[in-house]
C-alpha cells in the first residue's frame, strides 16, 4: 500500500468514529481496518472520544468567554507609566551628573590654564554646574534641573514629568533681591524623555531660586549651598 493511500484512510477515521460515513464508505473503512492494525488502534481511540462527545452540553459552549476586569487596562497602564517615570528619573540623574562632571572638568582645565598663565593668585573662575531637585513637587509630578554658567547668563536643562501632556511649562530665575528673570517655556509631551534646554540672562552666581509654572501651580526650588528643599504654591500670576 502506498503511503498516500494509507494517509487517506487515516483521514477518514474521524468521520468513521462519529458515524458520519455513508454505508458504502463505512464498509470500505471496515475492510481496511481488518488488514491494518495501526488504523484499528487509532479508530478504537477515536470511537472512545466520539462516545464522550455525545455527553457534552452544547449550551455551555455557546456562553460568551469570560472578560477581563474593566479596570485591568487602567492598572496595566498605571504600572507601565510608573516604570517609565522611574526610568526617566534615573536617566535624568545620570545626564545631570554627567553634565556636572563635564562642567567640573572644564572648570579644572580653566584653573590649570589660569595657573600656568598667571604668575600668582587670580579669580577662581565661574560657578560650577548646579543640580536642583524640586523635592516637594506632589501628585506624581517630578521636576529637576541642571544649571550651567555661560558668558550670556545661565543655560538651564529642565526635566519635568507627571503633568498632563501638552502642559505649558514656563521657567524663570530669581536673584538675591527677589526679581524674576524669564528663561522661556516649553510644552511637556507624555513619553518624551528628552530635556528642555532654556536660557536666562541672569548670571548663575547671582541666582538664588528657580521656578516653574506648570499645570496651574508654581514650583520653586532655592539654589546654592544648603538649598535642599523646594516649595510649592498655587499659581496666581506669571513671573
């Protein structure tokens, strides 16, 4: 017997076990089973399955499949959002400290050059890069900044997350007397891991606080030695 012929007989065994063959087809299968032990064994197993199928309740199979809880999607989205915020925070801190190290290296190189050129003494150079964490930002809002001194004033790298996507964030600096200096604005976009680069004409050496208007609130963090806590208050007017 050819392999293809044997395969055709085996394909007919399912209908044979369920009694779906005509009398002539069933007689042909019976004739094959008499001379094929392999097919007889398979037909016997299929007949047992066929008998069990007759006991199944069709109504149970017509019921809709169970649905996941309605809040499952929200829980999954919240978990993913929290993990993304945590990853962004870790990346911001790495970038911030990398910027601080780069600023420190530049300051050290400038100090070496000044020592080599000047016969004695001299100014200590520009202030180093300042890293600021807005510690009191609430409601899942996370804000930090890296401030770098330049000849034109201060370059500001802002990192904001946790506010509604599309929120306009306006940044400003304050000097010793409390005067405010605008540093520009940007719109926060959900899922955007990049930092916003802004600038202000106020020298970093004269800066005592940085503020951000975002989502109807004003977040302010002091700058300088001992400035470890930030304050937060409702927005009443633009800086």
